[in-house]
C-alpha cells in the first residue's frame, strides 16, 4: 500500500472526477514445447535432462525426492522450447527420476497439450478500480487506485500529485490475493505484477481526455516531472512520427508509458479497427526503452520484440475460460496466441543512458501493450474498452455503450437547457454556448 497526502483534499481541489473499473482475464504460459524430462539411473547416480528454467533448484528437489546426495544428481538443461516463467517448477523431472529409480531404466515424461493447460500456473485475473480527478488547470488532483488479483508491484503513481493511494486488495501480497480471490499457482513469467492489467503503470492518465487543444502525448508530457520518462516519450514520438491531434482523431494511434524494475518504457501504436465487426489489426508498434547502461543491444532489442508480440496476445486474444470448475481452453484452437498473419511492423529504440546502471531488459516493454492498443482503439473508434483481452465482441460492446452514453448525455443536456431557458436565463446562455461550441 502506497499513500501520500489526503484523497479528500485532492478531490475537493479537482474540477472533474473520473471513476473507472478495469478487468483482466486469466492467461496461460502456453509454450510451444510442453513440460518434458528424461531421467536415467546409472551406478547409483541419476542424470536428468529437463525442460526447465531452474536447473539448480531442480537438482536439490530430485535429490530430496530420491533421498540421495545432491552431488549424485546431474541436471542437464537443453534449450527450452518456450518457458516464460512457467517452467520454473519441474514436477515432470521429479516424476521421471522417481520412475527411473523404480524400474531401473531410462524414463521419459512428457505432458500432453491438454495437461499443459490444465496444470499450468495461470496468471491470475484482476479487478482494478481507479478514481481520479483533474484540477481546473489540468493537473492530476488525486489518484485512488485499488487492485485485486494483480499484486502491488509498480502500483505507485509516477505522475506527480499531492494526493495518492495505491492499494493491493487484499493485503498480504500474493498469498493474501490467492486466499481472497482464487486459489491458483503462478510461474515467474505471469505472476501478479504490473504486466497483466490494462490500467497499471502502463495506463497512467490514459483514462483522462486531454484538455482543449492538447493531444495524448502533450497531456502526458505536461504532467511529468520525471526527465527520463519525458525523454522516452520524446524518443518514441520522434521514431513514430507522432502528429499532434486530440483523441479520438480517427487515425487509430495510441501512446502508453510505464516503469518496470527500474526500466522506463514508452510505446506508440497504430491500429485499424473495424466498426462493424470489432476486429482490430495492429499495423505498427514503436517502443523506446531506457534501461540504463545497455550491455547487449541486440539481445535487448530481441527481448523488446518478444515482449511486444507476447503483449499483443494478452491485449487482443489470450484468455483462459472456466465453467463449473473445468478449464475450457486446453489447446490452441480456442486459446489464441499471436499469429504471424497479424503481427505488426515492430521498431525498437534503446535510449543511450550511460549515467545509470543497467536495469531490467527482459520484460518492461510488455507492460505498455494493453494500454497502447486500447488507446489506439479509442482514437480510431471513440470507444473505451476496459477489459482484456479486447476481443471483437468486447470492442462492439464498448461501441454500443459509447453510443448509449452519448445519447444519454445529449438528452440530459437538452433537458438541462430546456429547464434553464425558462427558469435561469444566465445558466441557459452558458449551456447554449457550451452546446454551440461542442
């Protein structure tokens, strides 16, 4: 929990207040290669070939399972066919070792695709509630942020404001989240963190419309005091060729930024969204990353590209569904990872920063993907999609809600104008002029 200032005082200073709830679904690691291992007992020692991300802990686990010294256990880790944190636990290797000891012959254990999904450590679903306000001069007056299911990592606001509250519900970190939300396990790659939610660090101030004459990039820059983040936004805007314009502009462009493990990332995207079907095609993504001193530029760019692709799946298609306690998605026919046919043009920018020590480079770019695609959809269609993944059905639902809200707003304004015209001439003039210039 992070708190500063008074939310009550901040709300009193705000000229407008916004209250939104974001939803996020369960997702799977979904590696191409399922969990697999081969174990062989020979001369009182065991050798294990395992698809694992944690060979040293696995060595200790096998030794404990077989009641033998760790020195008599050798673990060989070949190239992993996709892990994403999901192969940190290696039960299949322990099973293979136990069976090899029992039968005295080499044993291979490979999970089926259905087993891979059923036993996976899903990234938990999340509910994120944001209540915030803008002052009359366009500054963030207060920020009240509550999250259930996604943990507290990177929940602190990086835009300056005197009144903030970031609460992870329930208290007690990940263990508490599991007790109150749902019992599940997680791997390092999809555990509760800033990655999953559409409104974490990557969605800061996204929900606020820019002021008159301002565009989404200018609005963010006007709020920021963090010079490294400003530089990241300016770098991505230059590479993208950003043209100022108030959203929704109909162009289908979006911007998002965030901080993860000391690394600052800013991303822009261009989408084509079909208003009749809800289908979204991401055409181009540009991401700029300040990770301090860059030791391996080629490796860093490859990691950024992988994050962008993986983030597109989380943003647009990946979702594990359940019914009566049963996992419904057990293969790639229903659990849709990104296809080559809909990958965008991807450009990466590594910001030169030799003054800062190296920080995380493996995962930061993924945190912006849900927000940047959502913002681009809004710019294209004028509809706010508040749940990941942003499937065609949810895009159409957001469009219908937007039309309904707009019609209701028009009716309310007409009613207010009619009342003011007869009872309050001065108020009528204000409302009429406002309508004339809208």
